[in-house]
C-alpha cells in the first residue's frame, strides 16, 4: 500500500499542512517525553516543601518549552 501527499506550497493552507506533517514526528516525540519521562523528573525537582503551586506550574511550562525548543518546534509557525 502506498500513499502520496501533495502540497501546493504557494497556497497558505497547504503550506501550513506541509509544515505540520514535517514536524509530526518531532511533536510525537515531545508528547511521549512529556507523558513518560517529564512527570518523574519534575516530581523529583518538586520534592522541596518551599515549592509553591505557581513555582510548580512555571516548572511544568518551562519543561514543555524546553522540549519544544530541543526539537526545533515553533508552535507559532504551525498554528496561525
């Protein structure tokens, strides 16, 4: 079985769909990392009693941004 995707990169909607397809594996890896590894790592970082819920929230979002940056995923170029 074979599938072929064709994009007209002069068309804005097609260009956006192309960018999403190209980054889909990277996005899946980021999601896998968040689900399977990041929770454990963040729990370990939050063992201190001095961590507020706001600090914890910042740590979670910082981790998400870090993983996106490591995979060269710029959300603004994929959702616009």
